[in-house]
């Protein structure tokens, strides 16, 4: 087993409103640890950066509490060509990276891998450009991961989300409650897509603004406070920051206790300052009643709806537009701590137990990104072993050893019933001279068989291939089982699934229909190439020629001797007869009923001979091609299984 190198993974959740970082070692099965960086509060940074004239680059709360200059806020955006996006991005990430290296410098020989998240809706070219920019700022490798994948890995592997691990393999609706945005991503079969909820303004920062508005109205120094806010953007930002802190403190407190104690007030108190030095004391402590009024206050940004009603409406719309009910509704982001968020989510789904919330939802994406990075490192080793296994030729050797079985089964499938379906009808048409020569008749038989095999509704070839693959699956599983065990995967994770053929002639297989279908297409191509030659050989080959079993044979030979002389041998007579226009009286020397009876009497032996020669043709002329094509298609299925199994590696 290829063990991961000494790599430290940094999950860097750079959010529109908040940022958090988590780290984990690639070679350890431990949970990611949150990084407590300088200037952060509660292991989180506000996504803010200020290039201070004397103090240098300030990030997070420091950029706000400096109360000077004009810090950048909310700069995470796919518009990476805009200076107002790229400039703060570079400043912010550079400062955070420097703090990480100062706080926990890597040991000699230790590598760093930085894993950043993006919304599922960002296009590939934007993700590539984002990675390029971040790669210039971070020492070590940079990886970009969809935040939806990070959330899934967090739910599955972190142990923070009770009962969610078994549901992650199904469909998941991820509800990411952010400070500035509300993002919904529906994940099914490991691919995520953003859900259009029609309202990108539903960030929890609107609650901060509403708290601030109400605070100003009830402050004894309202006029002075309004003046400070109007003339000093820095103080206005600081006041809103204090309201945010008060909100967070409130929702970290047991809501039931607050509800039964109406006089209890949770929050902060501080001072804001006018340019002339005059101060205003602000009391941002909130009672349970205060917060209910905040949540139910209509906001113009939300079309007159309150935050609580807007969230309910958005989530209801999203759930109603899903292609299928989600097996799990996963709440992430700090605002998910607000108890009513989970209450509303549970009210809107059929089964309240399908709603999951971690112990620290504000760190879900950061921890998930760290887990994604570790998974990437470990799956790279796993994929390398899979590739080595496939390159080693073991799969091809198994296919080659069992090729005669496939050839015999294909021959039997092609030849079975050919007398009744093709040979007798063709002889009847030759007898009436609808086919001028025996060669024309043989070509018609071959064409009829070929048309049958090309018919998508004809299941014979598919059934043969399905049975053959199912037969060799145990040997293939013996190859892959040790690899699955080494990577601590379920024992049958790399076992080819059973392939069946439906009544409509379609494959039914759990993974990679394309790979399974590719096997049949390749086999059918090889079969069709061989049909004309093999059918002609069996119809006219010496000794066992199909035509030798028919009534007119003696008459045909006698007629040939009359045409070409007694010196011509029997085989040569038959060769010439293939292209001769034989008179009707010769063709009708025996009755049609007698002809059909003799053909049916010899059908079993004739079809067995056709099957044997077809199998020989496959092996001698197309065996190598068949082995290569079948092995490649099986390898494609194993690769698809490996891709699925890689999701189980943590």
C-alpha cells in the first residue's frame, strides 16, 4: 500500500462573510482541528481586510475594530477580473497564510496542501483562475473543492452530525446559511448543482442591520448616534459588527431558558465615538422578545417579508423544485445555529429526522475541506494501485483464459435456429430462382443473421456477454479484494456488479452502463465481421457443406458433370455451382416439403457445425482484438467502481 507522504492539509473556508481554517494530517485518521489564528474570534475571521497605513494588512475583526480607513468586505466573487475582488483576495489570503506559517510552521520535509472551497455554481474556468491566483499566494499545492463536497464529507466523516453518515450516499440538499448569502445545493450521485431560490440577499447580516436599526431608535442619544453613523462609515461598520456579536451571543444561549425568563438579556455593550471625541454608550443586549421582533420585522431588501418568513419561503420553494425528495437536508454555516432555522426545515420535510445540523455548523465547510484534501491524497495512492493492477495485464489474462467460453457461447447464440429462420426460407427462394445463384442464397443467409444481431431489441449477444462477465466476476474480485482490504474499503467495493438483460433487450447494471454497453458493441462488431465468411464456409465447405445435406445434391453433381465433363472433380463441380445459374428443373428435382424436411432433420448437426466454426473464427482471426476490447471495457468498469469506492476513503 502506498502510504501518503508527510502532508498537512489546510482546509481554507474563505466565505463571503466569514472565514475559518482547519488542518489535518494526510497520514492520520483523526478529525480536523480548527486553527486559532491571531486576530480571530472563536476561531473565525470576518472576511474583511484593511491595508492600514501604519499597522500593515489587518484582517478579520482587526480590520473592523481599527475604525479607520475603508476595509474591503464581502469580496469573494467569481468576478476575478475585477480589482475590487482580486486586490482584497490577495491581501486577505496572504495575511492569513503568513499567520498560519508563523503560528504552526511546517517541519523540515513536511508538505502543505491548501484546500479552498467554491460554490457549485462557479464554472470550471473560474475555478481554474481562482486556483491560479491562490497558488501564487500559498506555499505548496492548492486544490479547489466544491463546498457541497466538503459539506458531504463533513457530514459523513466528522462524527459531528449524528445519524447523517448513512444518508450521505443518497441525495442531499445542503442549506448553507451565510452572513451575506443563502446558498442551496442539491447533490445526487456525487454531483452537485446550485438550486435557483430567487433571492441572493437572504444573508444573516440583514438581522445585524435590523438589530442596529432598532438599537438606534431606542438609544437615549439617538440624534448623536444617527449623526455618527451618517458621517463616519468606520463607526457605522463597527456598530454593525457589535450587533453581529450580540446576535451570535444570543443564539449561543439556550433559547428555552430565554423564553421562560423574559427579563434575561444577552449581548454586548460598548462605546462609539464621534469625530470630535464625543462618545455614545450602546447597549446591544437582547431579550427573547426583542429577537422575535427582529426576526419578524419586514425588510425592504426581502420584498417586505421578515427574515424568518423569507427563509421559510425560499426553503419551501427549493424543496418543492427538487427532482426528488432529498434523503438528507444538511444545515451548514454559523446562522444555522439559530434554532428557528432547524425548526422551519423540519416543518417543511416529510421526515424531521432527515434534517441534520452539526455541533459547530460554522466550521462544517472548513473541516470538510480538510477532509477533502486528505481524501484526495489518499485516493491518489488508491488510484495509482488500481492503474498498476490494470496495466499489469492480470485482467487481460483472465479474459484470454476464458475467451474460448465466450467464443463457444457466441457461436451457439449466432447459429441457434438459423436453419428455420434463414436457411429454409433462403432455399425456397433459390428454388424459385428468386436467388439466381447459390452464392446469392448464402449471402442472403449471412445478411439475415447479421441483421438479427444488429437489431437493438435482439438480446442474444447481450445475454451471452452478461453471462460471461458474471462468470468471470469472481476471479476478477479475487484480484481486487486485497486492494480493497489494504485501503480499508468494504470487501466487495471493487466487485463487478451482476449484469442482467431486461425483457426489452437493455442492460441492467449498477455502475457505468457505458462501459458494459461498450463490451457488447465491441463484441458485436467482431461477430459481424466474421459472419459472412463463416456462413459461406459452412454452407459450401468441403466434406461438411450444408448444401450436401439437401435433396438436389446428387442432381446438381450429375448436372455439373454434364456441363464441365467427367474429368472435373466433385469439389470443383460444387465450387462452380456456387455461381452458376442452375435451371429450374434441376432446382425442383425434389419437392419443397422434402427439401425442408431434410434440412430440418440435419438442423442440429448443421447448426452445431456452424457454431463450432464461428467460435474458431472468433479465436483465430479476431481473438486478440476481442481480448483487448473486452479487457478494456472491463477495465473501464473497474475504474468506475474505483471512482465510486474512492468516495469511501477518508
